[in-house]
C-alpha cells in the first residue's frame, strides 16, 4: 500500500520525474522535501534532490 502524500508533494514528485539528465532539479519547499525524503521517494545528494526508483514507482508503478 502506498503512503499518502500531500498534493504539493505529489506535484513536486511529478516535477522531479520530468527533470532530464544534466538539468537542475526544481527548488522545493523544505517541508515538501522532508515529506518526500521521509517516504524514501527522493534522495538528496550534493544539496540536490533527485527522484528515486521508489518515487517513480509511486507515480507509475513501473520501475525495475
């Protein structure tokens, strides 16, 4: 069962999913970032937030 996210977090996850390779990630509110990090849906590396496989699964259910 998927964890419920706020509408803002779901929208942020969609925006992160649309980021292409080499493009900067969009700026997210700290509360949204914390919510996504707590759910394991994003990872923070070098001060940037990136969507994880779990985040893609949350959006589409299609990630190996």
